[in-house]
C-alpha cells in the first residue's frame, strides 16, 4: 500500500507545553538514550505522545514530566505483537522508530535481525495501513548490506524493508552518540580511570565521527513537517573526525591520566572478545570489534545537519563538563595547587 504524502503542519510545532499542536506522535524506543532527548523536544511543543514501553516505572518516570499534564500516554506491550504495534500507531500522525540494539546488546531473545530488520518492516506496513502521515526510522551510520559487521547489515536490511512498505519514510543514520549518559566516552573514561591501559584494535587507527545526542534530537525534530524529508536519507556525524586512539587520548587528558592506549593485534583482540561476549552485558563483542575496525564516516554527498540548518556541538568543548567527574586528582587541585 502506498504511503500518504506528509501533511504534518510545521506551524503546529511553534507552541509551548500547554499549546494544542493537534499532533500525536508515537515514539518507539523512548526510554533509550536518544529517546529521552527527543521526547522532551516533542513535549515542549505541545505534541501528544504515545510511548510504547515494556519496562517498569523506574525507566519511564522521567518521561512523565516531559509534556503537559496528560500529554504522555504509555502503551505497555511487545514489538512481537501485531496488535500492540497497531494500537500504538493508530491515531498518530507521526511515528518515530528509535529502537535498536548496541553492538554489545544482542541476546538470544533479541537478535539484531529481530530489532533492526523484522520489527521495522512490520512497523512500516502498519504505518501505511493506518495512514500515518510521517514515519522517521533511525538506523545507524555505516549501514550497508555488504558491511563486515552483522549489526550494520541488519540496519541496512531494515532500511530497505521500511522504504519498501512506506516509500515516503525518512531514514536517519546517526554516528556514535555521545552525551552525559553515553556508553562511548563514559566507557573510555571509566576504563582509563580503573585500568592501566585501554586496548585499541590495531592501534586504534580506524576513524569515527561521534555526534552529540542533543544535535540528533534537534535534527529529527527539524525533519517533522519538512517537505524535503520524505523518502530521503540523512547521515548525522559530528563536525570532527577522530581515530579511536585520538578519542582514548583525549579522554585520558581530560581526566588527568597518561595516554593509556595499547595496540592489540586483531587476532588477539578477536579471541579475547569471543570469550568476553559469553558473559552477561559484555564490555565488547566480536561484531563490535569488526565494526570498529573500519572507518565509519558521513558520505561526502549525503544529506545531513547542514541541510537542516543545525549547527553541531564540538565534542571537546561539550564533553569536558561531565568527564571531569572521572578525574584521578581532586577537582579542587590544579597543577598541584589547591584552588
């Protein structure tokens, strides 16, 4: 079934918390890292929010205050249930899919294919059936059907399934997200703080383009009602390109540590990851190492932040304000002098 053209009125998003935008948005993955920032953006513009969740109160309580009273409607259910997905989609003009698994988050119950490929395909079909006006599907930078990483391949297959069922969908490919609650810079800082070195695959020479989580939320918000967005792919990467070694060294400098990078040959790293991924909540997996071994950068001709009029944050200027909590010396001591 052909998807309808986007009719979401951008003027309706100019109000505040108590305004009546007359828009309803369903956000899958609202309790995740990016989800909280996006829900806050939508709530402060008077958008009614339908948030499908399967977790308990402790994971949803901070979302309750992100919209005016009565503006948040939690729908408990499972993405394995067609009825639950249809119930969440019905009556919404906007559907945004943020659901995803990190490279370390695949389990026997939830595989990359389950979350990144099968669910988006079903969601897109139901969005077309219920005449949703705008569908935004968040994938990942580096998604490709011939990528060496299973994570990246599953993302690419999900994109194709979404566009097949809902051709006017907008695909968003963010780079690795960083922010106060991230699992990237914080993980590097924590590892550097407590261990003598940070292992770097083949010297950590592969390139990455981390992007600030709030910038991605702003970009998704800017896509709402954007007449140029339907059927397009937007790649969102930060303004600077780093190698993994440069990121590790930057974090070490901020927390007052000596550069802790230690080059680990690929066979050794893969063997270690094969063992580590057998434990619950592994720090690293084989698929993540395979993904991180290649450059993951924004394509030169891709649509991105500039096309949405968004000025992106600088990683070094932004992250220093929370990384300081990992400092090995007291925050009240600077160059040996108590301040």
